[in-house]
C-alpha cells in the first residue's frame, strides 16, 4: 500500500519512498472526566463520537467520579460499546512523578479499583495527569495491568514502538484540540484545519496520532469562566475535523486499537530531508 503524504513544509521537488510502521489512524482522548464538572459538555462531546460510531478514549479521575448521575449513567450505558474506552486519569489528578514507585502504584491501583467498582470494567490505559511520567510510572503501571500509557512527547519522548507484542505501549498525545493562551488568561480552541494538519504531521512522523480534548475546549466561556453549555461553534470545529479525517480514509480508533491497526506501509515523501526536517521541527 502506498500513501502519498502531503508535506506542505517541503520545498525539495524530488520524492522518495520510505517504509514506516503506521496505523493510518487517529485516537481521541477526552481528559478530565469527573462528577459535576461541565457535565453537559462532557456528555455533548461523547455524543458527537457516538453519533458517527467513532472511537473515543475517556480519561476518568478515579476519586472525582461516581456520584454525578449524568456522567455515571452515560458512561455506564456505553460500557459494553467498544467505541468508548475508559482510561485511568489518576486518583486525584496528581503529578505522578512527585511520588515514589510504590506510591504511584497505589494511586493507579486506587483509581482502577474505583472505576472497576462503578463501571465493572477495568482500565488498561493510563492517561498521565498533566501528561507527566517518569521511569517509575512505567513499572507502577505494569504492576497494575496497564497495557497502554499516554503522556506527551515532552515527558515521554520518541521513538515509539507500535509493533505488536510489547508489555507496555507508549502512545502519547501528539496533537491538542485547544490550550491555554500564552499568558494563561483564556482557553483557545484551535480550528479544524490547524488540528488536521497536525494530525497528518503526527502520522508522517510517528505512524499514529493521539489528539487530546478537554471539556473546556467545547464549553461556552469568557476568559477562564466556563458555563456548563456546549458551544456550537467549537463543537462544529470538532465535527469538521472528524469529517475531514474520515474523508481522507484515516480511521478514528480508541487508544488500545492503535496497535491492532498498525502495519508496515510504504509512504512517499518529497525527500528524506523533509522527513528529517519534520522530526527536528517537532522536537523544537
Ligand atoms: Zn487531566
């Protein structure tokens, strides 16, 4: 299979073929699922994925989850649906790297037990709070039966091996749907064109893409004051992003499905220099 990769930053006309392992897929991570926090927005985002039968991985904060009927009933109602995958997002959304290996293991275990008790499904994915991990996090995760860990490319730098038969897969966030602005005064939701080009970039570079979403991305807001109401413009950007991904034949999967979809692909890039430049661009 040959895929022509669009590399808009390339200027060298010569093209070349390279073999990479790729899933030709993108996983979406909805972080910070918890009781009574913008719950109509959390629900609205999950419904967007459900409507089009697209995969979504939700990161649940164990100690903040279980009492809000709106969120708990919804997640429970879809627990047998393979398109919604539940992940552990810490016990109290703590920075795990501040704890010893034993303490990290206890925090992961507590969250997994609470989620299992409520949903009768045990998470095999750890979405690291603040995307921060250290080497102890990997051992602590393994001790608790975690098979996939998602941090980001800063705290868990490349390379990533997405071929089969490993005990723990590292599948970090590679793209963000939104973020705080430079002076931390407001939350920005990026437009779908920008996010889509980063998805393509991530696929070229790593063979997969993980896009992080936060409830804040889709809430009506003013500066950092959020209302528990879905913002139709921001949800519209997400819908257009998903349309574009589907139109290009890129699969939308849950994080645990990335490995299953991975195979060796021959891809055409304009030059090897482009691909190298790519890597340097990402690491800056
Ligand atoms: Zn979080």
